[in-house]
C-alpha cells in the first residue's frame, strides 16, 4: 500500500472513528496503526501482517473488516525466458482470480521466513526448478512449516514442487520418476474418490493439464487419498486429511506459459528422446485443471467463514 491510495484508506478509517470509538477505541487504533505500518513495511509478509492487527471480535464495523489472507509460498522462479510474464505468485493469483491484496508472498528460496499459519485463509506452494531430494535448508524448513500447518487444519495446496514438498512433509517419498521427464499438455484422469472431493468433484472424468517435471511423489504419505492419475504418474493429485491437496500438474499455467517451457527445455527434451516439436504442437488450453485452483480458493474462503 503506497501513496495516495494508502492516505485515502487511512482517511476513511479516521472518518469512522467517531462511530466506532464508543465500542472499541483500542481496536480502532490497532487497525489504523496496522494500515499506517503497512505503508512503512511495503507489500511483503511483514507489511500484510501489520495490516491484520489483532482486533477483538465484534468491535469493528463490517465495512472495515480485513479478510484472511492467502499465503503464497514461492519456492522458485520461472524459466528465464518466461520471467517477462512475472513470477509464479502472479500466475497463481491470475489463475485463481485472487486479488493481490488478498495474498502475501514469502520467497523461501530467497531466504524469507514464513509467518505463523494461524489466521491465514490458506497456503499455496509454487513450483520450482529445485529438487525436493536435494534437501536444501530452505526447502526442509518449508516442509516443516507445511507439515505443522496441514496437521493444524490450514487449507494447503501444493503445485508441482509444492505437491512433492507437501508429500515429503507428511511422510511420503519423492524421487525421480522412473519414466523420466514429462512435459506438455497431457491427459489427467480422476480416481473414484475425486467424485466426493470439494476441488475435483465437478471436473470431467478426464481433463487436460499442463505438466513439466522430472521428479514425482513415489509413495504417498499415510492417510493420503489419490484423486487423479496419468499414464506416467499414479499420484497426479492427492488429498491428505480433508484440507491439504497436492497436484503434480500446473493449474496456473496457460498455454503461453507451457509453450515457453517447452521451448526453454527443447535441448533437454531432444537429448532424452522426446520430440519437442510434437510436444509444442500438442500444447493447448487446460481450463478444467485451472478450476482446481479456483475451487481451492473458494473452498478455503468458505472454511474461513465457518
């Protein structure tokens, strides 16, 4: 929050002061201070946390209530040629229909710390070029946070690397896919339990999705349910408990993103025996896969209101 927009929000809050002070002067002062502090802290985790000052329930007018934020855990960057389209958090927000003001980003790969999970609406973990099996410090630290958050009941969605990291955090096994690299627009098929899943239930029995990965979830964590599979991966999607999901595919990828990845990896694809031109020609839109991301945000918001 910067400049005139921030000043206007503070001014509007000040205008409500006379109405709210009789029922909670301390609560209002906390809210005003949170907005002012966000101006100083910027758009990072600290700034958003400042905005969400601790306010006793029932003391703030509904028009001033701040909804719970989604945390986007950034674990990597797109291939260099696609960075002109910004990073994974932006792609996720666009695909999910999530306003930037409703989310905070923690770039764990760059060393940023993760906030407390209490009070969040949910967490979304991005993809990455890193490997879960490398067990880097930032990845293991993020896995510990994810395991704790999932066990505490925070809605979590892991995408690609995030899918694998969530499985690892909960006791599953991650490693190189025995069938090698998979890339492009490929068919995903729902498993029977998906028919009663809040994210997958309305999707067709088979749908297209964008994929780019070398490693996979080889063994699911105890208590996990398979929701979708593909020809090369029996664990394309899983749910652990009733509030944590992992998807190996990329619901945030558009066809443009997928084509950019195929072009960026054409040398590796050819070296591994794939036909980059054929993969590129087969790339298409994957609107049903994108629905998973939107339904996660919708479902998490409903849970936060309950």
